C-alpha cells in the first residue's frame, strides 16, 4: 500500500478511537465538563497532561528548531521540562487543595475581586488563543501533506473532530481522549527515531545513537559529521551556540515559568481526587514527557544530516519525491540563482521574506495565505528555503522508511495538535461560561444553562481557532513560545504570591498582571510586528539583549515588583482570605500530633 492509503487507515482508526471515547465519557454535569468530576487517577492524569502539554510545537516543531538552531535549541528542552518541576513543587498541590475549576476562578476568589477575575479571564483567553494558533496550523499542515487536501480543508476537518469530543465530553471526554492520544503520539515519534538510529548508527536507542559512530564503519561520530557538513556550507558548527548567555537564561526562565502559568496545564491538576495525587500526576507527566524530549535532539540530528546528504550539492532534476511533495505545499522552495541546476544551501535568505519560491502555483499561494513574495533578488548565495516545521514530518521520507511508518508520524502529529487544541479550547470555554457568565454576568444561571453556555463557548472558540489555522501568524513553535511569555508575564506571579504571600492583595495582583501582560504585548508587537519603532528605543537591537521569546522573564519580574510595591501601599486582604491562604499551604491534619 502507498503512504496515502496507510495514512487514511491509521488516521481513520485513531479518529474513530477518539470519537468513541468522547461518546463513552460524555459530560453530564458542569463538574464533569470542567474538571472531569475530580476523580481521575494520577497515572491517567499524567498521561493526559503529557498529551495536553506535548502539542504540535513539541511533536512537529521542536526538533525542527533544534535541527536549524543546533545547540541554541536546547533552551526549549530545558525550559519546557523545567517548568514541570516548578509545577510539582510550587503550584499543583496547593491549587488542587484550593479546589476551584479554573485559573481565573482561583485568582478571582483569592483576590476577592471581580476585576481580578476579569483581568485573569482576558489573560487566559489571550494566552490560549495565541497557543491554539500554532496547533491549528500544525493540523492543517499534516492534513495537507498526508491526505492531499488544501491546508484550509485540513484545518476545517481538525476543527470538526476537536469540536465533537471537546463539546460533547468536556474535560472528562478530553482527559480520556488525551490518554489515547499520548499513546499514539509517543509511539509515532519513537518508532521512526528507532528505525533511523539503527540505519545511521546501528544503535536502537536514539538518545545514544545521536552520540554514536556512523554505521558505515568509518569510525566518524554522527555529531562530528554534522559539524563538518555545517561548516562546509558556511554555517557555524552544529554543536556550537551563538546566543548570548543572557538570552539563553531569559528564554529558559520564560519557558519554565510560562509552563507553570499555562491555564490549560494547571487545570489538569484540578481533575484528581486528592492533593497528593496532584504531585504524583506532575511526576508522571514529567517522566512521560521526558521520553519525547530526550529523543527530540536525536531526531533533529538525524533529520538535518539526512537532509543535507540527500539534497544539498545535487542536481535539482535528481531530487527525491519527498522534496517535490513539500515544494508543492510551499514548505520547501528552490531557485537556481547561479544557473547551474545544483541545489546550493548556505547562510542567508533564499528569497526576500524567506517564504517560498518566486514562481507560485495556486496551491502554494493558498498554503502560504498569500503572504509570500515573488522577489528573489537577495544578496545571499542560498538557494534553498526549508520550513523548519517539516523536519519531523519529512524525516521518515528522507530516510526511505516504509509507508506505514510515514503514515504513523502523520497520526502522531495530529494526536499532538488535537490533544492540546482540545485542552486550550476547554480553557477558553470555561473562562467564558464559568468565570465570565456564571461569576460575573449571571450568578443565578442554572447548572444546565451553564453547561449549555460552556458548549456554545467551545463552538465559538473552535471557530476562532480555525481562523488562526487558516491565517497562521508564524511557524508553530515561535507562536507557542510567545504564549509562554504571556503566561509568565501575567499568571505566574499572581499565582505564586497568591499561594505563598498572605499580604498580597487585589490591588497589587491586578496592577502586576496588567503591567506584566502589557509589557510583554508591547515588546512582541515591536519586535514581531514592527510597531512602536518611532516611539520606543532599540529599533535594531533587543532590550538588554533579550529576544521576544525570552522577554516574558523580564515582564514577569516587572509583574512581581509592581505587585509587591502596590500591595504595600494599599490595604491588606481581609482576614478570611488570609486564613484561606494559610489553609492551602498546610497539609490536612498538620498540628494534630502537637495539639495545635
């Protein structure tokens, strides 16, 4: 069977499984819709959290980033895994003991303020929509390549699937669907990595294969070969870093605290029975995530080495079919600048804007959303444009693996994108129905009415997410990294101070969140969209040498400072709120042995 038939079979089987689970576990109450009834086991919740967390950015884009950034890509591994240590130690058990449905729910009650709740709702929606934009682009990309449909059609198919099990099952349906999706995505990521590791190094463990010698008997280490290929082409050695230390620290910190502040991850710890189960869930999630995250650098090395070997320096007429397939989608492009018919690859943009080739067909225009340019008159000698989001998807094809392995990667990529999209859509839905409608607009709404509002909110959220998938703002991981910065700048200080500092009041929390999120938004707009260049300093250089992906750490520190200063110049919180803070920090039964 060909790749497309295998893809139809495997994607069809997995989608049938997801829909079947959604029907079996459909929500019948708001508690089931928001927190799966609060009865999920630690292992199941750990698997669901891992699937919720390992989005299209982790599955599709992270290895692509590492493949092109080399050593500098390690910041994503350190930041995204380190965040779970913060979650397990500082947030998960305390938020579970607080016993609310959502992050805005916690902030609204802890800071005894509707205004604080509304600010938190705005931040949750902003973070979630920024994050979900990357997921829907991943869904469209996979569908367009493997099912041979337009990217827009692929996004719409993904919307329908997510809508079905998110609206019908709520958190209960999403949780058990995500357990299945974790199994699918980790299997899909691992199998091709093992195949290629054996093929290239003879070692069946990809993590070890990356550091092994090549299987050709030359005695050359794989990383040494990739370093040599990179320097020959004019790039820096793959294992050398080019980012400044301050930027590496800033990005890592922003990703860590952003992880600990993401509403769709935090809400998962409200679904377990007991406080200690929240810690166990975080531990399971970290272990399960590490399987993929320790493998991603190896996949990046395999993909980059194979791509250079199979494409660069060879005649375009002899290029393999996989290159032509992705070229039709506008995700790989080549223009013969020197007229020799050979594919040249070197530092610099292949095209102005570096979006695609100068001669478009209609399919390419649709794929790129008419954002590409036809002007190829740039000074670099580079003739090849490669979208970094394709490295994992194309890796099995580059290595000539069997059709079923290629199709398996497609099923895994869809599982990763859809699982996270569903979690984010539930956050958006619950923020609107529970935190906005129930807690602010109509406190007397019935449970049935709230459930209807939640489902209608999910429908609206899916439509907005689909728009972002059809009109993507950038490659998957770049968009996702900015979502982490927004979460770090807004939620993390408010949650940490809300748990560990009784004196923190509503004025301080509101001021901190507003200033933090605005600082991050302005920096993003300046350096990603080119706004405010005439008003703000540093047109050509980042502030403090920190990239937009890392600026969330600066905005977070500003949030902390503003919160603490404002709270000390305003009234302390009521005593009953201080008692709640004291209670959530002390384990149940503490003090019984001493009589206190």
